[in-house]
């Protein structure tokens, strides 16, 4: 017998060998199912309690609590395509994720996420599902003609945030910094105007968020975990609201800001990646006020990097660009944010009960990320609660990949919980929290039997899209 083979084997005493492994696996499976069931029960309670509140005093302003949707079982042209994508990912997703070259995997994940999102949106039909979603009363495309002079409109932007101001902005325009609206104005200027192009833009760009998260997981926690995460990033229930919602576009910009930061702090072209990270994070803050909380996720990426300080000057330089441009053009971010708070509480935000939404928002999140993520978060918590001795001695730089991934996931969860407790996200969080939800999905890598959990994710998404007519 080859002595080298014997020499490479770890020596263990009989007392050190794991005991009752099948029993441990059964207990873990039961706990996973219990976590998924707890998430389902949270949704059920939110539905029952929310329906009762809405019938009693109509204070929730949603037709099918806790999500902004109405009960309308239906099928559409996207139904066969959605079923085909789901079956294909279940059959080949884990195998391809393990075998494809890395760059090919990223493009495959992007393309498949696009196909999944487009097919779910088309369950509602082209016009209702995509072309008209961003043209409704409160959406961005309704004010394109008011931006014929962009600098002048930006200087005047804050004068129209309050609901009693002259020609007040519709809800979504008032509720976001102007980079969100300017995006669609610029699309219109280059000939891609109208709801159809806006919808295609949001879905196409939004689907890249999956690739951005995979890039981040790879450089911070290892390629093996990133490959295991890929099918779950693609077949996410969140795709129901990614198509068509501008928040899907926001999710992608925020995700790439973290991805470039992760590349920078791990020594991958720190100057270029650092500048890109700062530039995109600055844009993120001018797309949505609440996404400034992505600083929590960025902080986790910074802690996990082994070259933390070198790229920071470049990140800071990139971070100044978008705020400087908008400030020079006359838009005051802080003034606009404080005016938004006033408008929020003058409108439905001041009527919707915090005592319901502070926990019902989490039920919306459970629908966004699916039962697999609920079970994966349980496993991630268990893993992070039992760090290796090496991790405690040497710190995060040498921590096990699973522990590094757990830190990243729980940073996203922390950011989401801060947003929840702030009270500035009452309802509609299935759309608003899309950027945070994308970072919870990698928790699914901790689960065994990925195909079974992927099936649960797909079934939930298909049921949501075929039983409810969502607002986005």
C-alpha cells in the first residue's frame, strides 16, 4: 500500500469520530423544514390579520395584505416559458453551476435569470406585465415631459415633493432622489422611450444582480460556494417583482457596487474596481434614499477583504462623483430627504399602522426569498455560532468560507431589519427590499438536496405569479 496515501490521511482516535451522523442529518432536516414552516406561518398570519384590519378600517391600503396585489388566478403567454425555465434549472442547474467555466457561468446565470423574470412577467401578458407597468399614475414615465431641461428641473425638484406643493411629484418620483427618474429621461432621449423599453431595461439590468452577488461570494467566500449559490440566485421568487419594477434596476446597481468593492479589497485591480465601487454606490444613494443602508453590506465586504486600506482612496474618489454632479446641478439630497419624510407621514405612510407592518414586512420578505432561504438562514446562523478555533485566533481574514459567507448574508439581514424598524417602509417591501433580498439568497448554499429546495422556490414563484396580480 502507498505510504504517502496513509500519511496524508488525518489521524483520528475512535472517540473523535462523528457519531450518529444519520441522526444528525435527520434532525437538521427537521429544523430546516421547521424554519420554512415558520416563514410560511408568518405569511399566513400576516394575510389573516391584515385582511381583518383592512376590512375593519381600510388603513393598510393594499388589496391582498401583506403584498400590494389582488387575488386574480390567471395564466398567460409566459406560463409555458416559466414552467420550462423552472424545469430546466431543476434538471441541469446544479450540474452546470459546478462544471461551467466561471465566466460562462456568470453569463448563463444572467441569461437564465432574465428568462425566468421575463417569463413570469409575461404570465400577465406583454401590455399588463411589462409595457404598461412603469406608465401608471405614480410611476416615473408620467413625468418625462417635465424634464425637458434637466438642470432646471433638478434645481426645482425639492419644490414639488410635498403633496400640497404646486404640481407635486407623483409618489415614486417624490419618494426617490432624481437619478431614478433621470435614468428614464435619458432612455427617452436616446430613442428608448415608453413603457416597453423601460420595462425591458429594468428586467435586463436587474437580472445582472444575480451575477454581481455571485462575483462577490466568489472573491470573499470562495468559488465553490458561489457555484452552489448560482441556481438559487437564478430561480428566486424575487423575480416575480423584478419584472417589472425600477427597484430591480436599483438592486443591480447596488449589487455591483458591492461586487466591485469586494474585488478591490481582495486585490483584483484595486484602483479600477475601487473607483467603480465608489461611483456605483454614489449612484445607488441617488436612486433610492433607503439604499444608503447598503453601507452595512459594503462594510462586511470591507471586513472580509485582506487588502482593506489600499483601494479606499479610489473608492472615496468614485463616491464623490454622482453627489457632486447632482449638487452642482442644484439638487439638495438632505433637503429632499427631509421633505420626503414629511410627505410620507402626510400620506398613507402616516395612516398605515406600524404595529402591523413592522412584522408583516418580514412576511413580504419571506415571499421574496422563499422557503429555501428561511432554512438556509437557520443553517447559516448555526454555522456562524460555531466558529473554528482558527477563526477565533486569526480573525476574519482566515475564517472558513462558510463563516465568511454567513457574515455577508447577515450583514444584508441587518440592513433589512434597520430599514424595517425605521418605519419608512410600511408595505410594498416586496418591491422596495428587492436589493437587500438578493443578498439573503446565498444562504441557500448551506442546504443539502438543492434540487428539492429549488423546486420549492420555483413552486412558490409560480403560485404567486399565477394566483395574484401584483402591482409590479
